[in-house]
């Protein structure tokens, strides 16, 4: 979706001025001169420099560690570190021929993958990219009992590998699994130079990207880093098609207000805010030289609830909380002003717009004649709709919620709060990820809805999604409002609700709610080992329904994303559902007014 480029009032004012001028000329008897309208055409040219503005900075130099695993780090390193497979702008996968000329599943018993590396692939210091780099990545992320779990962002997939061996002078990599892993294409992404990492260590002390550690195996190299800027220049050792621009400078803004000012002054030609506001959109889209793309991202904002044995929330109470939400009102206020197509979320594993996502059918939950749920579990209002979508109420069901709370031993005299048999009010501690502007904006409205439903709520701010999750996990909070970034690899998403990877916060486990379900885990294990995508999708849908039945989390909406760019920048491709924006920056180009004798050849495009 493209946001309008000008305010309608601006156009009307210009038209009125023109009409007034024509009237004055005619009234004076002066013949109005016909001035031909000049249209400036911009064309892309090779070379030159571009500036890119963002509102988040990298958090480390190794994105495979907990401290470095952040959207900004992954985005910047996407221009530098090589990956066997890339996520396309539409969310689909494609192999990266600059790194691998072939990848083949040659056996299923055991699962065996053979990568044939591009013979020209080298790091920016001239050292060839070989099987040694793949082996090192596996050794560090496979989750050995003796390794430090605090140094690995996730062991998913790597722990299922039996061996990684090189041949053909290291240009052939053979990966043998001890048990099937369907999402093998996610492995070895953002590959690191083993010969450097063995010297500095897997988890070096760094708070941002580092040109001495993050050697390039991509079209750009990191040339210079400061607190506010990261300079990317063309990699002189790059063996692929040369980037259109010689350099791209990443500028880190302190706020979206500053970012909008940079766009207006052309200080940056491309800008990616981490959240949107009416003021930002109104300012940047009113500029005649700016284009914009507003679309759905891959991040879903949701309310998660403590579900472990030590939680004060029973399954019926979690269900009552979910039935007290007006999710449609949240979407209307928080997201529809950006995208009218925004819907209430229907899935724990897919973001709206991703392949596999289904809209909720408009049907009414099954209840008895007096409006009471047919059972005291969430299956009474959770149903599979046509196309595999989930039908869960998007508006409050106060009577059902009250019935469940009463069955849990609580009483309430509206507009008071729910109280236990000792007259003590039920108090909910709501932890909010302050690092996510969508969560911050939604929290007051969510608090108000729960308060009106009889729940006393106190908000606890957390610095990040991980910090919020840890508060939920260790019992410091009962409910969490946090974003979850989905993935084409569904086994990653399901790690949010299972301790299959280990305790919360270790080896990629993000089971902050302490949810434990044998039925769910069996479905996830089966799906993650199913090499047939169609069969796996069926199992994942069943696992998603299990989450709805147990009311572990309530997805609210997919967070919108925006990318804006000047007409002086060409080849810009938004990638709202992946972190590969700067990988595609190799196609960005400086645009200049076209000369009448212009003979500039066409530049490479995605």
C-alpha cells in the first residue's frame, strides 16, 4: 500500500491560486502566455552515495548471541554476512547463488544435505569461504552440555545435526542429521568468518557491529562505525554483480521526529522507522519528493499469560481474561488508522499476510441457551473455521467471562473488582515491552479494558521483549504485552510455547509463560521433523489450535511497517516481513535528473 504523496488541501490551494491568477490576467486584457509544463525525469546512475535513516541501533557484532540477536543487528549484517538462503520481499525463500551454486537433499534416512559453494566466494580479507565456516557455526550452536547456554541465541536445528564435513578443498559441505529437521534452510544464515571468530571468541565484547570481526562475504563491507553512524562501502573482494551505489551511510535517529526532519531535508534518502505515528506519516507523505510503502510486518503484538503450575491464573481465569478483551477496538484504534486492511490476529504462528494465514470466519461461538459456555474450557469458543482459521471472539463476552471467574471462586459486584473468598481483590501485574512502541501505545487501552472487566491492573515497564518475558517467566508478572516476530520457519515460532529447547531464556527457548503441554509438544516435534511441507502445515495448525484451547496467549494484531524514500533514490525494495532490507540495498541507486542526451545503461534490479 502506498500512502498519499500530498495533502489534498495542498492541491486545492494550488488550484485556487492558479484560477485566481488566470482571472486577473483575463480581466486586465493582457494575453496570457502559455508556459509549457516542464517535467523532471529522474534516472538511476551507477556510483555515488546514499544515506539511510533508522531509529534502532545494532546491539552486538554476532547476531547468533542473545545480546546481538536484534532486528537492527540482523538488518545491518544482512548487507555483509552471507547466507545460503534469503527471504524474499514477499516472505518466500530463494537460494543465494553468490554463496551456494547448489543445495540438495540427497537422502532422508538419515537426512543429508549437500551444499556446493561458489568457488569465487571469499571473505573481504581474501580468505576463501569454505566448509570450515559451516563447521564452526555448527560447533558453536549445537548446544553441547559443556557450552555456555548464555552465548547462543538458539540451538534450533543445529542440535539435530550429527556431522558437518567438508570435501573438494572445502567447497563441498555435507551435513548429516541425527534426526530429521524440516527447516534446514534456516541454518548457517549470517555466516561468520571462522578464522576470525576462533581468535576473538564466539561471544566477543561488542555493543554494535565491528568491521574487524564482521568481515564481509556480501556486496558491502563495514568501513566505519560510530555511535550514530555505520558506513557501508562496496566490498572490493565481492565476486558478484557490483552494487549500484558506492556507499550507504546508516544514520541512527533519536526519534521518529528527528527521522522525519532528516527525510524532509534530504539528509537521508531512505528511512525505516521502528514505529509509526500520525505526525510522522503526515509530515513525510506530504513531501513532494517522497515515496512510501506501508504494509504489514512479520511481528505480531500479543498478550501472553503466565501458564505454569505456580501461576495464580488457572486455565478458566486465563480464558476469562481473553474473553474480556475487545481486540477489535484495539485494532480500530491502534492499527486501522495506518492500514484499513488490518485485522484482529487469528494465529500464534503466522502474521497477517503470510502464506498460511487465514482470516477468522464471522461465526458465533457455541453457547447454551442462557449464554453460558458449553464447558469451562476454551474449546467452548474456539473453533476451526473454513480454511484452517481460528474463530475466537474479537469483542468481549462479559457473561461468559463472569461465569468462568465465578467458577474459579471469585465474586464481583460491578463496577468493583473481582475478589477471592477472603475479600482480597485479584491484582494483575502487566509487564510491557517499552522497547516496542506499538506495545507502549496499546498498553493503556488494554489496561482500561481489563479494569472495566473487574481486574485490578498495575503496569510494569520492561526494557525489551526479553526482559518482559523474563518477568513473566520468573513470576514477577502475570500478563505480558510483547511483540513476537514470526518466521517462514515455523519451528522457530513454536519455540515460544515450549521448553523443548531448554529453560526459558536459554538456547533460544522463549517459553516465557512456562506453558507445558505434552499434546502440544508432540505436535511440534512431529511437524518440525516432517519433510513434507503440506503434512507439516497440518500439524502446525493443530498445534496452533491447542494454544487457543489452552489460552496461553492472545494475539492482538500484526504491527504495521513503513519504508519511505526520496525520488533521488532508486531501486528501493521494501522487505517488511524479513530483515533482508540491506541485502537488497545492492540494488539501491542514486537518481539524478535525466539529460536530453542521457545514455545511461540500465542498472541491476532485484
